[in-house]
């Protein structure tokens, strides 16, 4: 390929015109270089060689600088140009994608090299404000729903489960995972999401999970086996795990809140609770256990984040590089301290040792759920499971710490605490 570059008059300070752009058929298989004299640019950071992979293409790319100026490089119909609207260029790397068979212009690809510190600080501050506002709103709403209990609580859990299962199956269909497996059909994923949402409601009505989950697994498995084409085991395994992860495990929160109806007789809050709102009998073991469990998980996440930021040095696992042993220890301490403190305020469980054990289970359940969701997102190649909640990502990003915690909390109260800890 030969090119005769020359400066062309323009209102923009940097512009090149290539009078001739030719390539022989023998050289089209390799990489061809277009040489650009550095005298056309006031700075020295722009590369002198621009690489073209095809003899005939329409190409356009953009670059950014620290002064927020923008520019672009364009090759179209034999003309090659670099334009910039600022006096200084800080970008050192230009990246482009081109296809010889494409006629229309491609979307420009931007590669920011340097960032404005003030802009980054404003962006972080705005993101933190969003997270704080929506976090408080979610916390207040969740507290009211837990206090309401019954069908209100179960319907809220079902709505969260449905949204979370949709996000899960979208992750399963992402390129990062489907490159090594066959995802389930989209229609079956939607059916499975509906089934997952029905399981918490059936749990409230019947009190049992086993029959509903077994029936759902049978329906889904038959749907996979009878589909057109060749059913794959990867489809079965990912769908069955979706039923377990998105439907079965969250239903234990309904069992914990709504099915443990023994009254927490020693609770001082229950003694002063208005009779019109249910009186002392309204404060059941399930309500108190749910409030303590959710509060301890929030404390674990908060203390782990603060401790990791302040003292984090040793990586915890490669699944989530930002998590550290120091942060995990701080989270465990905060979780146990919250359980013990709330057990004194609510007089449940009556044993301090029981409160400490409850804190251990809540922490490890939340940590395992968080790491599991991080592993799914890492394989899917995404940062967040969705974008439903501004500043927080998707539903799974917010409830991942609670997926296993409900089952562990229910098993602990039901089977390990004598007389439910009363």
C-alpha cells in the first residue's frame, strides 16, 4: 500500500489528506502500514504508523484527551483524516475495527487514556449518593414488608425471586458461559422463572417446599427432554440449579418468617406492641429471627466493606479479587456483634451462645452466597447481574447474600435452638 500524505487546509488544526490509497492483491493478506509525519501534530505522543488490515474499507475512530476535547480519525473513499478540536492531544493509543465487506460506516470506538481527576471524583460522589439513597429506600421498604408478614411478605419474596431468576437465566445465556455450554431454551427459562416465583406462595399456603420443588423439577426436565433438537446435559444442570438457587432456597425465608409462629414471650418490644396491631402475640419467633438475620447480614456487608477498605491486604479468593481476609474478619465481627446486641434488645434468643452461633451462620451464609454470585458473573463476563436498581446493579447483586442465609437461619432455629430459643 502506498500513501502520499499532505496537509490540507481546514478549520480544524489537525487534518491529513491521502491523495492516493492503493494496495496490491498480494499485500492484502498482511498488515499494511500508512506512515504519517509527526510534523502534522503539535504533540509527540501520536503514533507515526497507522495499520490497515484490508485494502478497501470505511473506517472511523475517536480519541479523547484530558481537556475533554474530542477528535476522530477517518478513512472513507480513499481519504484519510485526523481531526481534533483541542490544542493538545494526550491519547497514545488508537483502536479501530474494520471489515472489508462492510459498506456503511461503523460506530466509532472510543478509547479514553487519561481521565480528569475532578470528573472521576464527581462521578464517584454521584454514584455513592445514588447507592445511599436507594439503599435507605430498600432498607425501609424491606423492614415494613418483614413487619407485615403473611401474604405481603410472601408476594414480595415472589416478586424478588421472579426478577432474580430472570437475571440468572440471562447470565446463563451470556456469551461468557454459552461459549462452553448450551443454554436452556428461552421459553423454558421463562417458565422456570414463573415456577420459581410460585414456590414461595405455595410454601406459605402449604407449609412444605419438597413437593412443589420436586414437581417443578419434573416439569422442567420433561420440557427439556421433549424439546426440538438435541437436549444437552448442560441445559438440564443449569436449569435445575436455577430452580434450586432462585426458587427453593429463597422460600426458606417464608418458612422462617411466616411458619415459625411461636410467640417470643420475653420480647420487650412485643409487650409494648399495640393490641390493634396484634399485641404481644404478633411478635413471633419467626419475626424476631428474620429481623435479626437480615440486620446481621447488612452489618456483615457494611463491616466487611469498611474493614477491607481500611485494612485489606490479603486476598480472600480469586473469585472476587476485592475481598480480603481482613474485610471478612471485620464482617464476621460486625455480624456477631449485631446478633448479640439485638438478642439483648429483643430478648431472643435467650442464650448468648445461641446468638453467637446465629451470627456465625448468618455471616458464612451471606459470604458464600456473595461468592457464588460473583463466580456466575465472572464466568458470564459481566460486572452486574442487571441494571434495575440505580447504583446497585440488579436484584441478584442485592440479595445474593440472603439466598443461603434464610435456609441456614431456619434450620438453626428449628433444629438447634431448644424451644426455638424462647
